[in-house]
C-alpha cells in the first residue's frame, strides 16, 4: 500500500512487520518532505532568476556600455551647468565693466563741463570784445565804401568760423580719447 505522507500510519499487530512498515513510512515521509522542499527551493530559485535577469538578459559588455553612457550623460549635464554658471558670471562682469565705463565717461564729461553761468559770461565778454574791436575798425573803414554794419557781419562770420574750427579740433581730441578708452575696454 502506498502511503501518502498526510495519511495516518496503519499499524500492524506483528512486531516485525510493524517495525518495517514504520521504517517504510518514515522513509517515504522523508522522501516526500525532501521532494517538496526541493520543489519549493527550485521554484524560488527560478523566480529569483526571472526577477533578477529578465527575459533578455544583457551581457556584461552591454552593462559596461550602459554605465559609460550614464557617466557621459552625467558629465555632459555637469559641464552644461558649469558653462551656464560661467556664462552668467561673464555676463555679470561685462555688465559691471560697461557700467564702470559709463561712470568714467560721465565723470570725464563733468570734468570738462562748463557751467551755464560761465557760458553766459563768456558770451557777454566776447560781445564786448567784438564791439570794442569794431569801433576802431569802423573809424578806419569810413574811408572805404563799406558800411559799418557789413563790416561787423564779416568780422562776426570770421569769428564764428574760427570758433567752429576750434570746436572741431576739440571734438577730434575727444573722439581720440574716447577711442583710446574703448580700445582699453575688452569684452
């Protein structure tokens, strides 16, 4: 009779037979237990392998390439972040240099600025000088056929041309100074 491990042990009344049957049951019981545990262990082992290594298990070379690619991507992201910080710093420095340059130019302009009341005084002084210079010239030119009014206009025109030339030379000097300053300003 085949004994199932969960079925009760049938006892015999013979002593010799009962010992042999008991030994058979224990050996069958041991084999059944070992088979069940082996099956459970084997099943767990297969489940673990399926979980750990999916259907298409990758080769070590592929894993190595994947790790290298991840490393490269991390490095590229790091470099991109560093470059953005560096660009921000460069832009900040350029803005500060530009603002400093504007401030220097403003100080230079203030240094060469002539106050409005000084301009008015100079214009009045020039008018008086022209008028005082015109009187002797008019007396000398009476013999000529020109009118004094025309003489004043000519002298005023000459004076304006001289002033224009003087201002143009000053503008050229300022332009040269500005170009020298800008050449010292590096981007």
